[in-house]
């Protein structure tokens, strides 16, 4: 605390640039005009870097800041005025109603697939992580070429009927549901507060019809689908495309998704802030709260 007992104010723009700092010998106390700073970014926050420049007579400040980082993450606020929220689709907005291995096993039985659910799960994971997937887009157009390879490797079955049955299953509301029952209410509150909301998703051309079927299509100002724009997360370009569609700058965006690489890394490299769904937030009411909006 400063000798006067008042916080040293640091007014920051959207990139958290320090414009004023305290010369006090005691601990730094910060106030700024951002509402939220993701924990993974605090270690690189200019506010912390300011604190890491040890005040005179305090040789242990760096050590204390390192040990107290968790406390700082809970108490230090770096607000930012967001103008847009980006939301991932599968695994965030919508969730599969059954596990992949369960669906592949049940439908595969009719095509002679004898693998157990555990075996299918292991083969699916291996196929999904195959280097081939990292050198080209997964979801081109309707995605059938990609899913043909995944289905064949996961089940060992090359019968085109299995691919088609699985493909069609995932176009139905039996396969998917809205994960957060209060999503519509929360997203409406966010939009009513003047924040634009977009879906940014690695998905094939089934996404728009699926969202209409699930009744969530009109919850968003824009829907950016990798198969339609020709680029997929974590490539930052897909986030920049969404920014252009909404007329916002990357630093004015908060992105929420469930994949550390595709969502967190991709959004960060585009210049957006990000939250990991299921870890940092578990529903859209919490997302609204991070934006300073009461639902």
C-alpha cells in the first residue's frame, strides 16, 4: 500500500499499456479499466512486469510475487471493454448427446463392426490426431472426405453405408443438444448490452442447418464456419474474418471455447482474449459475468 493509503492508478488501453505508475517503496496496488484478464495472461501482464521491477529496499519482491501469483490472479483485475464475444460450437455451445465410441459401436454393429467401444475410442483418437489432419483442413465443404477416413480407421469398416449413416446421424437433434440450458437467456443479455456475438467453429457445412434445428441460429449476429471460409482454428485468420464480419478489432473480442490449442492459442495469436470452456467458465451466465453483464 502506498504511504497515502490510496491505490496508484494505472489507466490502460485494450492492450494493457501502463500509462502511470507509483514511485512508492511499498507494495504496488493497481487499478485499471479492464474488467477481466485471463489467468494464463497475468504472468505476462505489464502490471506484473511493473511490480517485478523491485522497489528500493525490497530485494524479495520478485520472490514474493512469484509465490503470490495465484493470489494476484484472484485479486488483480485488468478490465477491458469488449465489443464482441466469439463462441465455439461443438463442445461449447452444443454438446454430443452420446460419446463418439458409443454411436460408432451401435451403428457399426449393423455393418459387422466387432470392436468394443474402448477399442473404437482409441482408434478414433489416433485417427483424429494423425499428422494428415494437421497439414490440411479437416472440414472441407461437407467434410465427407475427412469423415470417411476417420470412420474407416476408427471402425475398420469401409462400407460406405456406415459413413452415410453416421454422417446423417450427426445432422439430427438426437445427436446434439444445447449444453447450457440458460444459454439463450445469457446470450440475449449480452447482445442487449451492446456486445455482438458470433460463433467461430471448425465444422463442416452441416453446422448452420444443425443450429437452426436446435433453435440457436438466431442467437448470433454472425456464424463463421471453417468449411465455408477456407481456414480453421488455430489459424488466427478465422478469428480475423469474424472480426471483420462484426466490425470489431481483435483486442475488443473475448473468445470462449473448449480446446486449448484451437481456441486459446488461436484466439490469442489473433489478438483476442480467450476463456477455456469447462475450466475458466462452465456456462454462459459466467461468461456474461466476465463481461460485466448481469443475467
